[in-house]
C-alpha cells in the first residue's frame, strides 16, 4: 500500500484483522477523499505472510473524525482505537 506523504501528521485510526480488510478500508477512505494507508501490525513467525497479520490503519490527523464516522458506517468490524 502506498506510503504516507511527508510533512503530514498521521495518526492511527483503527486495527483490522488482515490485509484484505485493510485494503478494503483504505480504499473506502480514499473514495471519500480521506488519505489513508495501512501497515502490518507486527512481525509474525517467519513462515507466515504479513498479509495474515493484523493491520494498523492510519489517516491524517485533520481527517480523523471524518474517518471514524465513515468506519462506523461500514460493515467491517475493526477494533476500537
């Protein structure tokens, strides 16, 4: 997934279970004009793909409240921040 642009203050929005959910959520945010990116939430055992790890979702601080509103309306079940 695309890295954040420099100079912006990025904050954690939420955590989702795996890369597929992360991709769907990031794309939904971007469709609403909210820049976002995801990162795997840790290093798993060497034989597992990072795609199966929890993913942290980040948005620019200025968009955090709008992003929270959008997430609450989606059928995904992310953890609370």
